[in-house]
C-alpha cells in the first residue's frame, strides 16, 4: 500500500514544522521524523487507526508533548493522509481533501 499525503496534509505538516522550528529546529526535525515513522506503520497495518469521526475515514493519533491526529482513508492501493489536526482545532463535518486526494490519483 502506498502512502499519499494530500496537498492540504502536506501544507499542514509544513506549517507545524515551520512553527516549531522557529523556536527549536532539533525538536521540529524530531517531531517530523516521529510523524513519518508512525504514518509509515500504516502501510502494513491500515486498520491500526481508530474509526474516524468523518465517514469513510480512520484516525491515527500521535500523542506526546503535542497532540496531532492524522485522518486518513484507504482507497484502492493508496492510504491517503487527508489533513493533520492539532487536538485544539475544531473538527470539520467533512474533508475538502477528499477531492484533492481523488485528483492525485485515488481510485
């Protein structure tokens, strides 16, 4: 299974990295590495995330000093990371990144 980061998810990740790197570049790099490692586990275990709050999704929760949730869906042979949420944000009713993921070649 191939992991695909939608453009909204990539933008979220860049924003998180940039925000943390302003204060601590080493911490930003460590968080990015942890995120990538945890997300890569989904390749062989796509059901490891909890059932998502938005229909047709699952959620990988990254806990630690900051709390991030990675909503994703499996579509064909792709595992599509739809966005990255900090737990302090309000949860949407749907993800606009569904359309973005479909444009990126989802089946």
